[in-house]
C-alpha cells in the first residue's frame, strides 16, 4: 500500500523522493553497499522509475551533492554578489550560514561520505572537488583579494587564507559525524564560526602605521 501511495504522487516530486531515499541509504550503508533496488524500495518506487531520472548510482550521489551542498554554494555566491561595502562585514555572515548548514542539514554526512568513498570511487571525489570546492574556494579567494586591494586587509595569500578560514567548518563536519555519535562532547558549530570569524578578522587587519 505504501508503494502505491507514493506512485500516485506527482512525477515532479519523484526526483526529490529518490534523492532523499538515496541520501539516507548512503549515510546508513555507504555508497558501495547501497543498491538501486534498496533506493527504489526506500522511495516506494520501482527500480525502473529511478532510471527515468538518474542514469546510475553515481548520478544519484551527484544529485544528492547538488541538492544538499552545491545549492548552499549558490546561496553564498548570491550573498557575495549582492554585498556592497567592507568585506569584513560579509565573512561572519558566510561562516554563520555555512555553520548553520552543518548543524541543520545532511551536509556533514555527505562530506564524510565523499571522504570515505573517494579512494575506491575517485569520480565521487572529483565531482565534489569541481562542484563544491571548485566553486567555494575561488569565491572566498576573490573576497580576500578584494579586501587586500581596498586596504581593508593586510597583504596575505588569498588561497592559504581561505583554507584557514574554512578549516573549522571541516572540523565541525568531522566532529558531528565521527565523534559526537560515539560520545564526543556536542560541538556548537555556529559558536565556533562566530569565534573563528572574530579571530580571522583581527588577524587580517592591517598593522597600525608607526610614527613617521
């Protein structure tokens, strides 16, 4: 009865249902152990229905990454394009948004999945590198370079600065998916983001001019 009820729903809803089922199974069982039959059963659809929307299991994972992670990069891109004024005001907002996604969405579980599976399935890592890191890092580098050019920030290497800037978010993802489930202290990722933004902005300030 459950499958029949799902099949009566609008076809436009089916890709989302399939991706939700795939995400749950990838997190529970891993990419290699998840079968398309499992995804179809979880989604309440036939395996043939999955092939109407996705070519194979890799395409399913790519869809999950686009829906859950890449969409967040799009939001940050929109924030950056719309922002006028000092870059320093934007950095805490972006870090807070990223932290909220770590705490409130499956983004951390997807990152863990990519890390765990990329050695056996390098196409997964390459896709994440292109769709997420390949979009996010240049965006942040541009902001840092803009702050340096305007004199708002001291002269720093934008690439290294960006990696320093986002490192605590990676820590938050690992902590929430690896250590909290086995008894680790709960990490306030948004609190960490605020603290780190404060530290970074102080570190980026130009040195005060000495007496002439």
